[in-house]
């Protein structure tokens, strides 16, 4: 009987069947009380594992929303409402989108859209891809065609880098102010 249980244990893939087999082995080799304790431990561990997985998933979702909100807030403050709408649209699309579609989706003037997008691109908030779309029949010249995309990971790292530099500058400024204050106090004590 013991050998049969161990052989079956090799072919078991699901946790409930595995834990039941373990409990049976303990019951056979020890006693019923040890088996009851093991069963309770395995069930508790399994329920805790599910809770941790759910919590981790929830935290990732919360962090993702907070990052998105922070990125959009920075874009709104730096570039304005129209850029914010464009950035949000591109973030939601998560793919390269042509300039005209961005203008339509963000309810922005078509003539203003490229300039706003270029500002965000220069500051590394967007990726751009150039290619020639069509040859004009009259001139024979290819018309450049631009598509844009937000890479959220790169933008988030850029923002973290900017926050780090801002906090470093504040720290250095505070140190400078404190040093200046100490010098003034020393000067006043000497005189």
C-alpha cells in the first residue's frame, strides 16, 4: 500500500491531489492526528498563497494607475491640455499612431498637432517614426509620414530620473542654506 501511494505521487500534477496524497502518506506512516495537522497546514498555506497572489495583482494595478496619473499630470503641467489629451490617447493606444488620427482623437487643430508632438518627442516623452508615404503626382516628391507612440516604461524612468535630480538639488540647496546660516551665526558670535 505504501509503495503504491508513492508511485502514484509521481504522476500527480494538481496541488489538491498532491496534498491529499501527502496526508495519506503521513496517516499511514505516523497516525491520524499528524495527518489532520498536515492537512490543516496545507489548506492554510494554500489559502494564504491565493491571497498573496491576489494582493500582488491588486498592488500592481494600483501602482500602474498611479504611474499613469503621474505621467499625465506632468504632461498636463508641462505642455498643456491639448498635449495631455494626445499623450493620454497614445498611452491608451499603446502602438504607433499617425499624426492626423492623433489630432482627430484628441480634438486638436491639425496644424498645431505636429508642433505639440515634437515638443514632447524632444523631451523623450514620445517615440517617432518617419517614412515616406506617397509620391505627389505633381512634383514627384515623397510626403513624409509621421507616426507616434508612448513607451510608458521609458517615460516613467525619465520622470523618476527627473524626480531624483529635483530631490538631489533640493538636498544640496538645503545643505547650502544650513551652511550659510552657520556661517552667519559664527560671524555674529565673533563680532
